[in-house]
C-alpha cells in the first residue's frame, strides 16, 4: 500500500516572517517564489494596488489596515506588497515577473504592471522592533518611530533625530557630501562612525561645519539638540519635501507590522497614529501611504480593553480608508497549495478513495445544530485537503485564539503568532509521512505544533496523562 509521503510534494517553509531580512537576496527570493496567491488574495491585492493608481488630490486618505488572526499571513503579505510596489530585482528576476506567474486574472495583471511602473519606495518595519525600549511611555513615542525609520531611509542618522535634522539641513543646501569629506580629513574613520560618538569628535564636527558654511559655531550639534522639536507637521513636511525631490508620481509607502498591539492600550498613541496618517495624506497629496497590520481580536493581545479603549481603537481603524481582513479560508488555501500538493499518482489514488468513501463523509464529518465547521465539498476539495478535514483549518485557528484569551502561552503574544498555521500543519504532515493512504490526520497531532509555547501549568494534565495512561486513544 502506498504511503502518504509518496504522493505529496514537500517544500521548505519559512513559518516566521522577519521583516528585517528583506535585504537578504536569497531569503527574499524564497519568500516571493513560495508566496501563494489564491483567487481571493488576487482580488485583495487588487484592492491595495488599484487605489495606489489614483493620484487624485481629492482622495484624502490613502491608508490600509490589514487585520487577521494569529498565523494568517499578515507579515508575509506586508512584505510581498512592499517588494512588489518597488518591483525589486532579486537575483536578476523582478518581483513583478514572479507575481504575474501567480495571477490569472488579466485585469489584475494589468493593474500590477501599471502600479509597478510608477517609481516608489517602501519603508518596511516592525514597530516594536524599531521603537526604543522605554519610548512607548512617552507622548511622541509613535511619531518618533516613524521619524526614525524615515531618517534612516533618507540616509540620515535615525537613532538621534536632531543629528538627522543637522544632516538634512546640510543636504538641502547641497553641503552634506562636502561636510562628510571635510570631516573624514580630520577623522579617517568617517562621519558614519563619528556621528555615533559626537562628544569625542565635537571639535572636528565644528571645524568641518565651519569649512562648508563659513560659520564658526561652538558645539553646533548641542544647539541642534536644544532647538530640535518633534512634531507630526514637521515630519509630514519632510516627507513631502522628500517626495518632491523624486521623479514625478513618486510614492513613499510605510509598511508597519503589528501596529495594533503597539497602540491599542494607549489612547494617545492611537490619536498620534490617526494624525500621522491624516497629515501625510494632506501634505503629500496622496503620494504617501501607511499600510499597517493588527490582530483581528485585540482583546486576545492586550487583555480586556475597557469600553473607552475599545471605542477609541474602533475610531482609529475607521479613519483608515481601506480595511483588509485575512481569513482562515485564505490560510487554508495557502496550506493546500504549498503543503498538500499531490503528484499525478496521488490525485489518481485519492480520487479512487473519494468515490469509494464519499457516501460516508456526511455521517463521519457533518456536525449538527448548524455548526460552521465544514465537510469535504467535492472530489477536488477532498484531494486538495487530504489528509486534513476542512473544518480542522478553522477549528485550529479558533483553538489558538481561545488559548490566547485564557493566557495559555508563554511570553508575549508575538510568540504565539510565530507558531503559524503553516508551520504546524507542515509538522503534522511530516509526522504522518509513513501512514498508509486513506488514513486522516487527527486533530490531536496539532497540539505538538504549539505545545512548546504553552505554559507548563496549562498542559500539566496532558503531560500526566501521557506518562500514566496506557490507553493511546485516551491520551489523544
């Protein structure tokens, strides 16, 4: 009898999408090549891309809020759209060409080509990773992160905004490169080294500044530190000036991962996010986008929100012009196409099994009382889903959500998100690799995929049962 593993096509899977790895060519190429664009996802991409083409000044808010449950692929989507809009070349192949191979709809293909023909830059970051450890308690915490990543994208010193402002003003006067040359003549390690050690090289900074501006000012950076004020209006103005310095139609897009967790328990941060989005829309006339991701159920991330917090959070979401939900159906289709593809022989064998057993499926897998958990729809659905039952995709996601609500996982909520459905289903598929065709993946196998992240006191009963019960079915 054939084994399950002989009839499927396994491929390596990256289950944790790290935004900081986007510059690594081989990892970016793997992520783009392996990204599955389902029919639903094709339409959702169109919902992002088509508004990008509308550079009408009357469009007052060009922003997108992507929501989804744990492991639904928000970070992966964010990274793909960021690479796509820039039309990155990865190992001599453009991201657009790779995407066009995945999309069948000719209208969407045309929209993708048009969108990527317009010059654009993507600033992609996880807001928690970029924020200073203590900055979230400060009044301008969220703004400071946006300023930091924008300054870095411009080639300025993001860690200290006042130094970045010093560099920006020199750059506007076309003196920055000359300043760096003069500084390097005084300090051979160069400006990129020196700006991180300003106290040690302050005299060199003053001298290099005098040589390019003709102004002798002692401790020039200290004056910038004293005078520098952080404001959303100034940030938006700097972004607008940067866009104006680029070719006509240029777009600057901020892709912000997990912004929901960052702002949801702080009304001031929520307001700042709203104001940043609105100011960019106004100042940049629709040429700067903010695209953010958040968990669909914020209570599962930060605990019970009071009614005011919940109301404020809903208002912030409403101010984003577009809202894009990622559902369990999207995840199921990705799992089917990436993990459960069958060989030609596999399709033939499973087709025979379906015709033999399909009359029993209703008895085995249909739930009473109008439950949302679904059975196999037809032969194709059976072949695509096997060895899993369709309801397991939705049920597993619901299980993770409910465990999270009951504080069952170790560490921060992010450790749960890392246990993506894709990774867990792959582990189960490998576990049953040697099972005979016809056997199904039982739901208990998915426990192993998340057990490492569950608190020991929560799984104590399972551990005790595993050690003491002789009945294997009882343990399952």
